[in-house]
C-alpha cells in the first residue's frame, strides 16, 4: 500500500512507514489520516510483527505540524486536527505490535510527539536535534507532548524542557531516557537499514512476537491505570499467551535444551 504523504511497505514482517513531505516532513490533517490508515493496515495484517516509523530524506524525521496549514485554518479545525492526531498516536501506542521510531534527522515539536508514541526510539548520530519548542510560537505541545514527555523524564524536567523550548542532541535525549540507541550511518538509507536490522531481532523465529506485543500492551496500558488493575491486565495477557503455540514451543525448547523456533501464533 502506498500513500501520497506516507510511503508504506512490508519487509519480512516489518511494516515501514516513511513520512514523506519534503523538506521537513511536517504533518497536516491529510498526512495524519494517512498515518492512521497505515497503523490500521499494519495492525490488521497478520504478517506484520513490528512497525518502524522514519522520515524521508537526510535532514528530518519530522519537524511537527505544518505551520502554514495551522495559520490558514479556523480554531475549530485546529481543535479537531489535534483531537484526531491524539487519537491516531493513541492507536499507534495501543496496537499490540512493537513500534520503533527510526529518527533519521531533526525530530522536533510534533515530530518528537510522534516518536514518543513509539515504544523504542533509535537515532542516527549527529543527524539533528530534538525537543519541543512550541512555546516559541505561543502554544504548547498539543499532540500528547506534555503528557508523554512528563511520563518519560519526570514532571520537573519536562516542564523545564518545554518552557525553555530547548533543542538538544540525541546524546542528551539518550541521557534523558528518550532515545534507546544511537547508530552511526553514512546516509539516511544506511541508517534505515540499521534500524531494520535492529527491528528484526523482534520478529519470528527469533522472538515470540505475540509475547512482545503483549509486553508492550501491559506496560503502555498498565502504566496509566491503578496498580491492582494493571496486575489484573497482566494476568489476562499472560493467560492469552499461555494458550499460544509459541508458549508451548518456548517451554518445550527449554526443557529439551534447544533453540526455540517461534511462529507468532
């Protein structure tokens, strides 16, 4: 499946979504609708085990919302635009398949908000900056940024980063816990290949992908509800896995002292 503003392909169990609106891959309502459609496509495709989101070109992952678009629409449209963007990123975050943001360039404003809705973030060394500078426009990060950043780095640090509008390096992002891995790569294309190599460790037969997806779901959902409810969710997800072919394979392989061959079933 291919869209005008999103390039979508499936590569050996990995759905790759490439934001494609040069020069900065800013998102509009049209792009967000296409992201939403791709998330649903990947969610419902049984052959997709992991999702990778990246940006086209060498300079930008995503510079956030398209400012020219926002400047030309009504306040009501802006509200519904933000509402739909929130719903789209929530759908991405709640899909029980691992999502990796491959940050190939600058990742600022709404671009960082998109990346924070992923489960794991990897970045290309020296390829750009990251941060939430919306305060310089007289607004706040309105696509989940205030909430996801606070949950990632703590309230005080999040308020400081957003109130100053600081842009910072991927290395600082790693120190803050926003970036998991930083890779050297000679080009954007080479970086995406490294990202895909990283993602393949989470696909069959190497990993039980149903277990990976439900680990994600237990954490993403469980962190937002009371502890006892989160434990109940964990038990329900575990029961689903106990009934899976992969759980039987994993336990049998362990007893027989051999490498498990998972099928994602």
